[in-house]
C-alpha cells in the first residue's frame, strides 16, 4: 500500500509531491488528462514569485516535475474515474487498474468553461483567446479587448484589464449582471468598460496571422449580428472543477468544488484524504495559492501518517 497518492500534476500536485517526497514518503503521483495542469496552456507566467523575468507555464511545470522526481516522487499516467475512500485504506480506480493508499491528496484542478464556438479552440492560449486576465492581461496593453460573461469572474477580469487595455467590452447574454452588487456597480461605473447586453458571441474571427481580431456577436432581442473588433477575447463564464469521482463521497459545494472541513483549507471529512488547488478553490485560483495548498496538504498528510 502506498503512503500517499497525489492526484494531479498541476502546481498543487507537484508542490505536494515535493514536500511529501522530502518527508521520505515516496509519493506516487497520478497524472491525469492534462499533464502539468492549466499552467501548461499559459504562454508566460509573470506573477510566480522568484521569476522576475517571467517564465513560460510549460517550463515552470517542468521545473516542478523535476524537483518532485529528484526527491523521490514517482509519476504514473492514470486518470482516476472511481474511488473508494475509507479511513483505513483508499482505493483509486483507473479503468481496470487500481491503486491502494493510506492517504491521498486530491489536486485534480479545474478547467475553464468554454463557449464551444468556432475560432475559440484554434486561438486559445497565445493567439488572442484566453480565460485568465491575471495571466495574460498585460499582453494587451493599449489594445481593445472583450470579456464574455456576467458573473463575478467576468467583472473581476474586466476590472483587471482596465489597468492595461484601452477599452474593455463586456458581452453578457442577459441584461443584468449575475455578479455581486458591489462588483457589478464597480464594473459598470468604470469609464473603460462598455457593457453590451443580451448578446452572445457566435464566432471568434482571425486576422491573416491566425490571431483574434474580432468577435461576431448576436443580439438576442433583435437577432442582429455585428462584429466587435478586439485583440483579446477573455472568456469568463465559470470553471468546472475536476471532482466528478468524489461526488457523493466527499462534500462538494453547489458548483462541484471540494469543500474542506471547517477550520482547515485542506482536510476533508475522511481522515487521510486531503485537497489542494483549484479543485477546492474557486476564489483565488492562482498558481502560487495552489502551490501553497499543496504544501499544506503534504504537511497534513505527513502528520496524519505519523499519528497512524
Ligand atoms: P458564475 O457566477 O457561474 O457566472 C458565469 C457567468 O457566465 C454568468 O453571468 C452566466 O450567464 C455566463 N455564462 C455561463 N455560461 C455561458 C454561456 N454558455 N454563454 C454565455 N454566457 C455564459 O461564474 P463565476 O463568475 O466564475 O463565479 C463562480 C463563483 O465564484 C461565484 O460564486 C462567484 O461569486 C465566485 N467568485 C467570486 C469572486 C469574488 O468574490 N471576488 C470572484 C470570482 C468568482 P447568466 O448570468 O445568464 O447565467
């Protein structure tokens, strides 16, 4: 039986692995469908402490992987689709295969919800379509961008983008924002943010270099289709946490995020089961906060194993 199995190879998973490996727990990391996690889709990470000149997401994840392996972590490719979690033992199933552990750290991350429209996938990550203003906003200095969505995330993204961009068009499918009152008021009062109501984006249009240059927008009231020129398309229509195997076994909130026990950021209701990163955090969703949770989860796992 393994001491600790870590699910996920994003910032949370690899940081947990570095700490667990340095505690001589010889952790096994199960790499899911997106090795390296969401950061591997980001071109440049400028806000991870310790890299004053920035680092591209893929390289950062390669560094974390190397560091985890150097201290004795083992990596196996397996997508966990079913679990049986008891205090005495945790069984993880990946198709026909199963893994047995005394403790587990769930760091399965979350994926941005996308629209599923033409142009979106083709230009995603480096060609003008993105889901992270904090990561990519600075690349659109003095340019016009659009933000799609009407929740707190969309407002937060739009407000953040006003620091760099000349104009932020906020495209929302209804005529009022879903965001909290204070966020909505702040957003609508901003001189650089221009809301477009009752409108859905149907297509992202590319220039000759294959980069986004406009979105095609349909007004749902009069069905008119117009083009909104923009260099950046920020999609902020929510995230989907990768927590399906734990539904009905661990506490999830109404959006599917894992809920830690009261008084802890990483402990769950099942002793020896810990959570870290975006699968349990819908608020901060940053590489550094995920890494911090991974560290906490590994320390908690180490203490729990020591008490066994
Ligand atoms: P959200 O509240 O679920 O809002 C998603 C927005 O995207 C909604 O306005 C929704 O429109 C729109 N949308 C969803 N699917 C769409 C589609 N297919 N096409 C067009 N529009 C679509 O998600 P979120 O903004 O990411 O927030 C998630 C949670 O995190 C919320 O509880 C939020 O309060 C919290 N959060 C808090 C903060 C903060 O407090 N600072 C910041 C970010 C997030 P409709 O309104 O028409 O449904």
